[in-house]
C-alpha cells in the first residue's frame, strides 16, 4: 500500500543490482520502490528466461564473494559441496530466494520494457510497455521522485565490423549465445578475444573440440580458480578471490586505488608469474609496467598442454568470403574453421535516456571500459534525483550492495546528498579513469575491489571489519541469524583449505599433456619381470564417458576426464626388452573433490591413442598428507617436500601411493607407487619432457 508521504523510486532492471537496490530502498518507510524488468522473471542473466543464460557457465568468483549480506546460500543448492564456483542455475536459485525474501511481487513489473524516462518538474516520467502472453502490449506512463538505473554493464553483445564478417561462409557467433560445449564436439573453433570469456570458453571447449585457434590482441595470464596460499612444494589452496581480495593487503586503506602505477603493475605481474614459475602458459613477452590482462580457467592450460589450443597474438582483420579462411593482423591465415566465437565484449545501452541526459553523463556507447561518467559510480550532478547501481566493469556483490545502501540512505534523507562541487570532482576523477583506461587498455578500470568495497563502507560510516575475507556479510544492516550463518559458511572455506581440499583439483588440472615416465619394478618372483620402463605418458582431455555401475561411480555430475595413454620400452633385469603400453581413465569431481582411477577395456589398448572405453573402477586418490602413509616408500622420499596420498580400491591386493611436488599452482613432478601382494613394487616418476 502506497501512502502520500512516500517518495516513489523507479528501478530499471530486475537482475542482481535491481534486486539489492529494491531491498535497501524498501527498508525506508518514506520510499516506495518499483522494479521494471523486461524479461518474464527476476535474476537477470542468471535467470533461465534470460536470452544469454548459459546453464553450464560457472561464476569466476566463488559463491561466498557473490552473495549479499543477509540471505545465506540456500541449503538445497548444495551448500556442503566443495566446488565453490557455481553454475548459472545455482546463482539463479540464490537470487530467486533473495527475491522471495525481500521483494513484494506487487512492486514488480515483469515483461515490461522501459521506453523513455524524462525529468521534468522535479519528477521522472517513466514510459514503459508491458507485453502480455497473447502478444498484446499496453503502454504505461508513471511519475517517480527518483530513478535508479540497474540494467547492468553487459547489455548488448558487441561484434566489430570487419571485412567479410557480414557475408562470411563460416558461422560467426558472439560468446553471449555460447551454451553447451557438446555442440562443438570434434569441430575446429576460432575464439576471438583476450579477456575472461575468451579464456573461459576456449578452456571449456578443450575436451570437446578438435582444434581451437585462440586469437588474442594482447598478452594475458591464465589463473586457476583456486590458487596457492604459499609458494612451497606442498601448498594449500583457496579460491583466487579470497587471496586477491584480502583485507590485510589494504593496510587500513579505505579508498579505491585507481590508475595503478608502474610499481603496482610490476607487483601484479610478479604474482601472476609466480603461479607457474617453471611453465608459464601462454608464454608472452610482456611489459610489466602496464596493467596485466587475466583470464580464469581450470581447463585452458590443459588445452595448450595437449595441443588443442593454439594461440595467435593478433587481431582478426578479415574473413575471406571465398575460402572462409581467417586473416589476421599479422598477415597469418587460419584455414576455414567450423565456427568463429567472438568474445569481443558488450556495449552498455541506455536507450531509455534522452539524448540530453546521455550527453550530460558523457555517454560513449562504443566505450566498453568507462562508457559514462559519474561520481563514485553512483551519482551525477547533471542527472538529478537519479543514481546507478552495478553499472561498472568489475566484481559486483559486496560493492553493489553498499552502493544500494548508500543511495537508499541519500534518497531517504538519512544521509546528505554530496554537494554539486563534490560530485563534479568525482566526475572529473572518473574522466581521468576513462582517459587512463583508453591509453593503458586496463582490463578493469575499477579493479581494486577491496579498496572500492571499503570506500563505500567508509562513506556509510561503518567501522572497518576485522575479517580478512571480503564478503557482503562483513557489513550487514544488522547482525541477524542469517548474517551469522553466512559468516560461518564463509569461514568453512578456510576449514576446507586446512584439510587439503582443492589440492587434488590442482593435481588433476596439472596432469594435462605429456609426461616423461621412468618406472622401476622390483620384488617380482620371476627375475624377467623386474626392470625399468622408460617412455612417455599423455593425459588427454575428453568429454566424460559412460561409467559401468558399481563402486567408484561418482554421485555428482562428473565434468572432467582424462584418457591416459602410455608407451615406451621395458628393459628387463635379465637383459631382454619389449615395447609396452597402457591406458587408464582419470576423473575429477569438483563437487566432492575426488579423483577416481578407472581401467580401460583391454582390447582398446590397440586402438588410437585417444580411444579407450572405461572398464572398472580401481581406486580413489585419498588422504592427502604431509608424510607418506605407507612407510615402505623408498627412504629417499622421507623428509622431502611434496604432498602424499594413497589409493585403495577395488583390488585389496594393490596399494597405490602418490607423491605430488608443486611449483606455484602446478604439479611439476609426481610419483606413483603400486605395491602388490607377494612383494612386487612398481615405482614410477613423472616429469615434464
């Protein structure tokens, strides 16, 4: 029920930014918020109704970072699972629960597109068009005291104008419509772009595609989802954002660092290079005084190591309309692929703003970095009684909740509006960010998430949290049971880290590609069976294959699999030699952090190296430990660095022992030791060629 004393607030957009804006506007009795959402449901891109919703897309920040302050992660969304980077459906479910908690359905206009907004006589007139199920539409005109723009930064897919692209004989699509990697099975794919979506999609396709040509305009690094907490041969792991957004790194600073200096950039490059000090992939010559470009993927490096991904440091210049070949800015040509995926970003669109309003905020529709100017990303002196939530390029949840809280406090009168002079200074500062961004090509102009987060908390007069991790629940409106539940849930990540969770995931990620194998066999009753094998083994990425029923079948959806193929020569202790090969299947389930080892049907040993049908479960890799759990490990292994693990499974007569030696975020050497009943011991050492 709306009263005459209430000020009406129009919120354009029902995604995560619009929802959190509504929640905090509704806290004040003198404000009455209404959400306008063009699609049939709330949740934005995380809603299944959104045209760019991708069910298999995972977040690139962990679920603890991408939640709000006072609604816990739903228990029925797998809170106990160990994969903290969740799928679109999980995020959509969380936002659905959030909306159910705080949003009054009567205040939501679904299937309603805002056509124009116009500020006259101290009010915003909003013209909108609602579409009904029968296809009919109705136009509405309403007045509001305030306007909140929350339509998101990634509005309209951008594909550059290139010779041949409009009449290309090759399918050209934007990354926004990429859905399922199964659709690209055994195809040759060109991925164009050098930022997050390009790396993520190229990685996701690596187990499926025959070949991936990745065309990137500038050098970049690839970070895994989980990064090491220390630089030892036996590191623990945490979600990358917990380490990058560590409050301790601020040293008490509560301001955003913008336009980073060369020294700051050097430090960032050094850290990213430290993740893979022995084998930086891709390997580029970089200017470490400039801002680094980063992609995030668990699979991309594996694509390079298996030869599936080939990188070109160039721009796509044209598509040959006769042959379908891709012409690069370096004058290289790529033979006609099956499909080109343009990971070339998005343009922000504000079609409902008048030209004068767009001019007032210096709107540049083709600027995909800083498309408009504002004061602290939320206000503009020449856009009266209006604000922005979530309209910037960067990590969202904690920041946009504090943006919404600040705007709600200002619109309700609890907090004073900044002066016009103060806002003009803020706009001038943002203009400097725009200018610096255009020169440096910085990936995230507001990439200091921790500093930005703290700057809004300070603006609201909230004392600095003692917690090292940066989550919205650091700064709730009040400490409720839900807030306490979120904090405990967040701290559980550190408990998982201490129990060596995600070490196995790092091991599995590291295995992709070719290894040199040296295996010694001793203790056999027949002397000819003792000796040494020397050869090569390759972990080939492939789509998950069918499993026989029985022990070892993973209950969660298995999303990563290798076919291991080994070939070489066994030299017997008695002097004879023979060629040998073996195959196995290795699987990793991120939800349970489990590696499972399976045998391959024996007849498939003679098939092609990339063929092998899963046969029977052998064991899981278990009990990651600092010390060998089996004391029969050779004496030289005791006291040396590296994680140990065991595998005990279907054959009680065989005990498998593992040792993994890390450098940065990756295993650079590992050992596998099988002990058979009767005394035979097989100990293999794997090193990169």
